[in-house]
């Protein structure tokens, strides 16, 4: 018997609050304990009595109510998941600023649980640069943002800004709870239940001196999305993180590595006993041949130093080599990423297929450079190639959708 899961359901002050009553019902019917925390403004749309009746719990909006229960920290600390719907532009801004001026924002700050928000507002407000920046900030902190739907809004207008239906929000919350299954005990019925997956993500940095390095523009968003998707599919996930511009998904075993050599050591150690490895990290192919212990100085004349680079080891290729030498030793499925362009010698896919053969990995996730390189963006377009004759998979969508497709292909390859 696992403990009953606890959900904090935050309600923002938008008309879509009425739809969240159905979401609360779904949570309750699935056996969850739910504390509803409305903002004061949201009570203009749906009253306290509705939330108390449906949740079977007292409902408060301010930190000075029911002070004896220390709700402003207790609710957040005890939660397995925080869901906020509808998240209005004002609430999104307060969350992004880290404010704590009501019970809901206090609860979010006091919680280490995964947080999912479902913004709903008029299209103009959703597309306003202030909201866009706030949403990007929240995403970069690891908060899951369920994009609003497109359709009829409150008045006659329509466009992006609609709160998704209760069932869709419920399904997204279920995926997050599954991903955080370390909090509630492992599940045995998911595609990667009982499997260990190593994921590398982010860009390596190769130091020149104590203040300078050679780096790259990888944000780590696609790799961390793969880690999240593998967690949601039931795997134990070891995330080997180079430099990330995004949050670490809750529930992974995190190892950090800065340089290509550190990443190689961390990945090699993590792969022992693992079932699969996904090399999503952007690993520097070269590093400075020499490291200066003190800062390299201008020498008074107009000269500039000449950098000599040496090759870094190819981690992906060495994992494949190790497995060839000792098939029982390495992960059964090795996944590489590749960025390709077409040229006179062949198309993107010609180059990708020859790279798959050259690297000897089992799956290759191919980005067409130029079309969508994907650095730092939320969306990606890839083709997943398989070394056995499984059909190619094309995916265009959010990095989470691409990650789900990678994990599906990985699970299928593990079972072949
Ligand atoms: N990789 C690695 N070790 C390196 C370089 C890359 O393990 N030193 C991995 C990456 O994590 C990725 C894949 O190899 O999974 C990318 O291969 P790579 O040959 O670097 O691809 P491109 O950057 O497309 O390189 P090339 O210029 O050779 O086409």
C-alpha cells in the first residue's frame, strides 16, 4: 500500500475556474487527497463552498487564516504535486517574481513538489512579451506549463488562451505524478518500469584559463525533456548534466559534469548496469591543448595567443566499442543525437544514415540544421533512425513531445 497522494489545487481568478471543479472531481475519484487553494480574486468566479464541498476540506486564501495549522508552509511541504488552473497573467507574474503575497504563492514557494500550471487568459495577454518572459522563467525553473488551447474565449473573441479540458489537465498531472514516483513508490506497469536509463544533457565547457572556456549554445532542454519522459515511463533516470539553462526534473539521480572528459567519466560510471543511454549532451569535439593556471594576459603589444586544440574522446563511440568487446557490460540500447545539413555529397538523411552506421549506436535522433536547430527553443523537429530495420519516426512538436517519441522508440528497441 502506498500513501495517499496529496495534491494542492491552486485556483486563479479567471472565468475558467468553473472548469476546474471537474478536474477536482477527477482527482478525488482517483483517490487523491486534494487541498484547494483559491486566490481571493478567484472566489468572484467560484465560491469557497463549491471547493469545500467537492474536496471535503476547509478552504483558505490568506496566510492569516487557520494560522494554528501553519498552512502557508505545511500545504506545500506535504504536497506530492501542485496544480494551478487557471493560471492568470497576474498569477503567472507573481509566481515568476517569487512573490508570496497570498496562501497560494506561499504554498508554491514552500514546496519541493513538481508544479504544473495551466495558463488561461485572453490571447493579447498570453502573447504579451511580459507574459511570454514570465512563462519562460517558470519553464526554466522546471515548472510544467500546459499550453492553453485555441478556441472561443469569454466574449465573442477566439484564439490561444482557453483552459484545456479537465481530462487533459488530469492526464498531464498523472504523468507528472508518475514521473515523481520516487515519492510514492515505483510503479511496475509502465513501459520502462524496472529499467535504468542514463541521459546526458547540456553543453560541455572546455577551460582555457580560470575565467575562460570554449562552450556551445546547448540549453539542455531536449535532454532534460528526455529525462522527464523516461521518468514518466517508469524508469530510474540518471541525468548526467553538463551546463544547463533549464531546471533539473524532480526525481532524477543527478550527476554534474563540466568538461567532455568529466562527462565521459560520469556517463561511463552511470552506464554500469544501466539498460539504456541517451547521449543528448552537446559534447565539445575539441579542447584547448593547454590550460593556463592563471588568467592569460595581454602582453602590451597587439599580439594575440594562438590556441592549439586537441580532440576529445567520442563518448558515444566508446560506449559502442566497450559493448562490442563485452556485450554483457554496456547498456542494451545506445541512443545518439546528430545535427546534420544536406550538401553536394548527400541529403540530411544520407549523412544521418552513414553517421548511424559509423557510430554504431542503436538509435539516432537527427535534427536538420537550418530548418530547426533547436538551441534554446521550446520546439524541435527530428527524425529517429533505427539501426535495425524499425521504420523511421518523424516528430515535430514541443521538446516534451519529441522526448516522448524518443522514449517510445527506446522502449521498443529494448523489447526487441
Ligand atoms: N558525442 C559524444 N562525444 C563527443 C562528441 C559527440 O558522445 N566527443 C555524441 C553526442 O552526445 C551526440 C552525438 O555524439 O549524441 C553527436 O555526434 P557528432 O559526431 O558530434 O555529431 P555532429 O556534431 O553532428 O558531428 P560531425 O561534425 O562529426 O558531423
